[in-house]
């Protein structure tokens, strides 16, 4: 089945000490970190795409305009929902939202690109030389 506008997917994460913002800078509040929210936004969008890709294909994130609008205490569950808003050939655009147990905590517009995994990996290996 092809990727189409309106498709959605959801993921949940029980936050813990390993998700603290202090992993990135020690002098910030000990709450769920923005980089982890961005990672969840990427993950839920990639998970939506994965079953619809051809053998040998995968996807990579190419942009994200993320707003982290409310703090989440560690120990709360975070739920993220993604929706495809645009399909332009191999580029897929998503509207992504995040919620904790009390409120909406963030949103983003995220773009992913469908790639040939073998070609991509070969290019990465070439950079190591």
C-alpha cells in the first residue's frame, strides 16, 4: 500500500532518568529533554513509513521544525502522533504532536526522504576513508 496523505501512527514512551534534559547540559531542569521528543517524532514517522517501503529502501529525516511547548516530569508517559500531510515523490511531510499525561507538550513539521539503503551505506563508508 502506498504512503498517502492522512495516514497516521502513534507511539508511547514511559519517560525515565535516561530521558532527562540534563544529559545534554547539566544546568537545565531535570525534565523530559527536547532531543528525546525530537527523536520520538522521527521514530514515529519512520515507523509509519517502514511497512510501505520497497525491499532495500529505508527513510532518513531531512528536516524538523519542532516546538517543545510544555515540560514533562520524568516518570510520565509521552504519546506521539504523526500524520502524513504531503507526499512529493520520495519526500514525505508529517505533522507530529506530542502529549504527556496532562497536556500537549510539542509539535513539529517533519520531512523524511525515501532512500536506497545500500547506496546510502556505501556513501557513508566512503566518508571514512
